[in-house]
C-alpha cells in the first residue's frame, strides 16, 4: 500500500496535465484556422476537461478532506499544481499547438494503455474510459504533424521551429522521479523507463514521415511534476480561477 | 418550358407545401434571397462563438466549463451545416467568408455586444438562443429543403442551449446578492438587443412580403417578437428579476404583454458598424482566417502530394 498522500500527488499529475492542456486548447475556441479544426480542438479540450474531472475527483476523495474537483482546480496556487511543463506552454501558432499535442499524446497514450492494468481499480477504470479518447487525440495530432510537416515550405519550417521550442519539455514526461518509481513499485503505474523506447520510436516514426528532425542533444527541462513551473502557469490560473477567487464559496 | 410556366410550376410547388431541392429550377431572386439569409445565419453562428468563447477560460467550475465548450462547439457545427446548405445553392464557403471579412455580408447584431460577466453567458443562452429558436422553428418548414433540414437539427440544439442558459440564470438568482445583481445587470443589457433580433417592425421590413410568398419566412417579425415577449416575461418573473421596460405590462384584453418602444436608432447604428464590439468581432474573425491560411495551404499541398504519390505507385505496379 502506498500512503494516500503519495497517491494523491500522483493523481494530481494525471488530473493537472489534462486540466491545463484542456484549458489551453479552450483558448482556441472560435479562433481556429478553419471551422473543422476549431471543432476538433474543442473536442479534445472537452475530453481533457472530462478526464481532469475524474482524476481530480478521485484525488479529492483520496485526500479525504471533503474537497471537490472544483476545490482542487480553482483553489490551489501554482506551486501545488503537478502538471508537466509541456502542457502549460502557450498555444503559439497552430504548429506549436499541434507539436505540443503530439508529444503529449504519444506519451499519454502509452501511459494510459498501461494504467489500464493498474493495481488501483479506480485508476484502471478512469484509464479505460480515457484511452479511446486519447487514441483519437494521438491519431489527430499525428496526422496533422505529418500533414503540416510534409505540406509546404512554410508549414514545414513552422513545425520544425515548434519542435525546437517544445522538444526540451518532452523529457519530463518519460523521465521518472521518486514518486513515479514509487507508484511503479506499488503496481499502480508503469515504469516510465519501460514506456520510453516505444514512445520515442512512435515519435521518431511520425516525425520522419513528417520530414521533421528531432533537435540534437537538447537539454531536457523538468520541474512541473514537482510543482516548479514556468512563468506561464500563474497567468493560466489567474484567468481560470478568477471567479472563484473574486467570489469565494458560491455555487455557480 | 417557358420561363413563365417554370415560375408557375415553382410557385405551385411552394403553395402545395412541397420542398424545393438544389437541382430544381428556381428564380434567381429566390436563390439570391436564400444565399443572403442562410449565409447571414451561418456568419451569425461563427461570430456568435466569440462573445461566449470569451468566458470559456474563466468559467466558474469544471462542469460549466465543459458545458460552455460544448455549446460554443455546437454553434461552430451550426455554422458548418449552414455553409453546406448555402453551397447547395452554388456558392463556396470561401467566397461567403470573404464577404463576411470584407464587411459586405452581415451577421446578427446581437453579437456586437460584449460579455462582461459570467451572468452574460446565462443571459445569452436564455435570451439570445431563446430568440433564435423563436425565429428558427418556423424555418424548419421553409420551402428550401436543405435549409429546412439544417434548421431541424439546429433547433434541437438551440433549445438545449436555452435551457442551459436559463439554468445558469436560476443558479445566480438563487445565489448571493452579488450573483443576483449580476443576473439583473445581464438582463438589463441583453433585453433590448434580444428584442431587436427579430428585425425591424413589419411596416419597415423590406424583404418580408416576398419571403412570405416563397415560404422562406412564415411569421412576421412583430408577431415573433410578441411571442418571445409573452414567453420570456413570466420566465423573468420566476427568476425574480425585472425586464428593463417600465411599459411592460400584461394586457388582459389582448392576452399579450404590452411593451415599450424599441430604440431603432440604436439598432441601425449597430447594423452600420457602430456597436460596442463590431470592429473587434470582425477583426478576430479576419485574424483567425489570415493566421490559418498557411494551415489550409499546407493541408491542400499535402493532399495533392498524396494523390500524386498514389498515382505514381499505381503506375509502377
Ligand atoms: Fe446556433
Ligand atoms: Fe445556440
């Protein structure tokens, strides 16, 4: 048995990744490059918000302090968020949004595939429910990575730039820390180093088809999973939490 | 068949309440009227995403955030069906968008007002989607088949939006004093623009008579407006907030609510482009379109490459 505070921290990682990426994608709504893609990005945002609610509700239950999903989403400060740095990066142009999504989906799919075998039954149930959605996200972001990478001169160069900007945040997803190891030892989550080869292979295959190149020898940033974030998260929360902060304790 | 005979046959089809379909002969003016109306309607759906989208990142809880995302996404879907309906009349979406972006085509003026508080999201669902339903339910029986069928799908979703908006208002009105004040303020600001959504008074309305004859329009602007008032005022009463109209009162003899004069100067001023948000709404649409051009070009270039590669493979095999 892992201590409930450790499980809580782990659940926050899952919930906060989905929440913050969903929040970012929600910024696109009404501003997409074409109506069909506006709808598609909103779809992914909706899936992610739905997943975030399940994870955060379970996290709140685990903490046993009578909190709700909304308390966790709207009343924690940045240092208490446990999402990876990648998902809080700005939308940028459509290329940045697609590369961010692609790197996240490639890893998130492999993770959830394994979480479907988690020793924790509730994690297993949430992962099973989410996996179909994430499979669709991965298909979407992979197809657009290929399409834009192998599209025009301009689109290829925008995608390569996005990859160079964002690749440095990919490593945090699959490099384990103590908490990841502890969860893996307890049979709750997979060993991240065992996921990594397949995830990297998937990424390389798609990027090759997209005629894009993985930046060589890049330093991998980390810290989000432990609560040390980029400057962006504070602004995301300032916006997201505004109503709950301005009018505390009300029903909406 | 002579032109006169064709026109007779066309009008007889309409009078028999049968549908005109894309391949049927139709007078140019009928086609033009439909293109104008359907494209305006499509533009309204996508410009309408902006004021509501404005609150997605600030929705007060996760349930509301998901519901609002889904709602705004529905509006995008409505835009898609309507652009498709318009394409059956021989105009491509790209051309219609150019007309929107150049300011040549109009969209519903209601979306030129700002969403200032969360209560505006409730008020829009309740009043704006409510008025849209009033306008659109008769269009489900419109003489042009593809438009009528699109409206059937759209109306189902609009009535869901309307209930959802009203439920937001209800939650606010049962909440704190601040929340109730927020709801009242939203009603104050959205009420009159919502009444204006039905268009000018019947005696000022330029397109109405011919549209009635073609059964594109079935009920007059003033009648629809009256129905909306009669439906909505009791709903405001139930919420415990007041419609901002000192002349509003129940008329026992007519069985309707009487209401005060509409400020048509404001209406025409906003139509002309002087509403609080006309410029920024249009700019946001133009910007999204322009910034998306490299994406659309790349998608076409890629599709073309794939086609060529498939042809090459077929040649080799
Ligand atoms: Fe709509
Ligand atoms: Fe709607």
